[in-house]
C-alpha cells in the first residue's frame, strides 16, 4: 500500500486544511483587537446611514410613480397578519371542540398513540 | 533516480486512472449540481398548530405506537431555521425522537416582518414561549412539558425557566448555550460598546438584516467558506458528500433577520452588561436569574464549538439550583453536535437515555 505521506492528493488536502486553520487563527487574532472593532463599526455605521438615506429616496420615488409606499404595504401586511391570527384562532377552537367531543383524534384527524411509554429498562 | 521513500511506484498508474475518472465525474456531477435543487429538508410530517407573526408552533406526527407521557417542546435559535433538526430521513433529530416515542413540538421562527421590529426580549420570553407551552399543554392534554433549546433557543428557554420556575417545565435540555458572553470573544469585540452604536443601527435598519448576521458568523472562520467550496469541488463525484454539503450549506446561509428591539436588548443586556452571567438579568421588569432554575437539566456542549466556546457555556450547570443536573461534552462543532452523522452516534442516544426516564 502506498504511504499516505507521499500521496499528492493527501498532501494537497493536508495543505488546504492547514492553510484554513492558519488563516482562521491569524484572522481571529487580528479581529480581537480594538482597532478592528473600531474600523469595522465605522464602516458598518456608514453603510447603515447610506441604507437609510437610500430607503427614504426610494420611498419618494415610489410615491411619484403612484406605487404603494412602504408604509401602505406594512399596513396591508398588518391586516393580513390579523386575518391569519383570526384563522388560527378558529382552527384552535375547532380543534378544542373536536377534543371536547371525545373523539380521540390528533390534529390531522389521525388517532393518537397512548401516553404510556416507559424507558427500555423499565418496560414490562 | 530513486523513488522517495514510501512512494509505491506500482500504484501510480492506478492512482492516475482513478484521478482521471474523478475529474470526469466532477465535470458531469458539476453540471448536475447547478441544475438540481438538492434534497428536500424538514420533511418529517407535521401540523402547524399556531402561527403568529415570526412565531410558528409545529406538532410532529407520532411515529411510535406508544409515546412518553411528557411532551417535548423544542425552542429553536432565533437566528436560524429549525430544519437543522430535521434534515433528511435518517439524519433527522426530530425523526429520531419520534421513533423513540417522544411527542414532539417545535417553536420555530420565520423572518420577523418590518412591523415586528418592535418585538423585545420580553415578547419572546414572556409571550411566545408561554403561549406555545400553553398550546402544547392544550394539544397533548398534559400539564408538564420538557423543553429543549438550541443555542440562543437555550438562552430563551433558560430565561423562561428562571421566571416560570414553578412549572410547567418538567425538564430542560440546552444545546451549546452561552452564559458568559464576554467569552464569546469575537462577537464581544464586534459589539464593543465604544465603537458599536447599536441604537444608530437599529434606528436606521429596523430589523437586523440576515446578511449582517451571516457575515458575523462567517467572520469567525473567514477562510472556511472558500475551503469548503474547494472541498466540494474535490468531492463533487461523491453523491453523499454533495448531499451533506448542500444540506448544511443551505441551512447555514438561510439566516433569519432579527427583530430590531430584540437585538438591541441582546446587545445591551447580554453582550455589554453580561447580565445572564452576573445574575442581574430582568425581562419585562421580572427577575430572570438562572440560579432559580430547579428542574432536571442537561447541557450538551461541543468540544470544537467556534460560535459558543466552552468558556462561554461552562457556567450553566454550576449556576442552576437543580439537584439533577449534568453537562456532557461531545466531539464536534456547534452544528455537528446536533445534526449530521456524528450527532446520530453521539448526542441523540445520550439525550434519549437522559430524557426517557424523566418523561414518564
């Protein structure tokens, strides 16, 4: 059998693995410095500010195009959410009524197994 | 010229042939990779019990003829989708639990909508989890419920358990749950209060975009994505490798946004003031000290967890008041602890042997 230490494929995979470990360790060390945090958050702050301004600009543009604004879409989403909530309440009520009627059925109408299981060591 | 020691000259033609075959397979499978959609995930049959905005409560259909009395509610981390625990048949934690006779519910999350940016920690701990527990009680007809929390789902479960410490939680299982947030060194540095203006961020973006969450996770191991893509190319001839790669890659990149105010609470209370570790945490004005937890508790941690290092997680078991408590450290990383081939052999049987006797 060939010695794995001389197999070029194994050598390549080992090298990639070691490079990954080395680079991650190096980057992690660099990222624990306060300077990194400062630079990262400065860049992040600029991006967030730009994103906010872009969002406001888009809203004005949509308004001028006679398209629904974000606020209107959010309003619609809230109404849909209320309808969804009410549907779920109706489902829950139907489920409760089904359970109260004494039918031993699951949510999907299938019979449910008894809750009598014991751990393997304790089984009769 | 002599061959280097250990090199088997006779095996070279065979090796070249094998590599050529693999190269051909790579080309064929590479085309297949980009033209197919990957395995269907999260397909264990379930019913949606309740949906309210970002909150989803599922009930999985039993797979055993007889189930344990106490139902199990899994609380998923708010940053990721719950199908990590239900990948494909044979590699699904949910399927495993169902086959071992547990009645399983999951509190899973979808992306919070723009209008949900005002959700706070108290909405998760004092509203969503209690609401789901109540619905599990109602659906199962049982008063007691065991709770399993994964990663930040574990933090939410701990906060819930410390406030509602008179029940109905019967057992608590946490997977890779951080307590000392100072020990999450990189996240701690990313959110250094001297430079990270969380108020400005949340006031600007509303909900924290998933790209930001994903890049902060990827920054913990910046070379790993590139290396995993090299490994994919090397192994693209191997259907099992590709299937596994696609499952985990899809899940890892399917990150959820976080509700703005909730993120602000996490940053200020946990990252900056480390209140969970210090025992000074409050949620909605109510004291939430994990020292008040008395139920049986199991904490599973991963030996090579780069997201929640052991130093961040190790305080959980010493701090809770429970008499019946155990920490188990298993080989693997933050994700491979709970999903994949290693989890099938290590964590899942351990959890079953711990929980079974406490579920009757």
